[in-house]
């Protein structure tokens, strides 16, 4: 599967999981933590990360929760990249 590189803004979303890859956030929490005012933009970024297999998404209580797909070599590669930036 061909993937486009992640933008610097999408990397900020992924960076939330760098310190603790076992966390789970809903879209609103990600928007607050990345200082994005657009829920729509954050949702699109999360969907892209999910499409690439980097994130797992789960619907709980009417909210979409995102967690890092630790079985994804692409997710681990991007986390390693973030360590060196």
C-alpha cells in the first residue's frame, strides 16, 4: 500500500503517543492537546493515521477513541523518527 508522508501537523497528533504508546485519546482531547480548533481537521488526520494502520479507532459512548497500533511497523517507524527530531 502506497502512503503519502505525514505532514508536520499530523506528526504532532502522533507525537501525543510518544511518551506513552498505550494511551488512548478521543478526538476532542487530541484537538485540545495539539491546539487545533477544528474538530474536522483532527478527525481527518486521525482517519488518515487509521487508514495507514498507525492508529486503531474505537467508538465508545458516542466518542471515537484513538490508540497507537503497536503492531504496525509504520507506526513504530514514525515514532522512531519523532525521537530524532
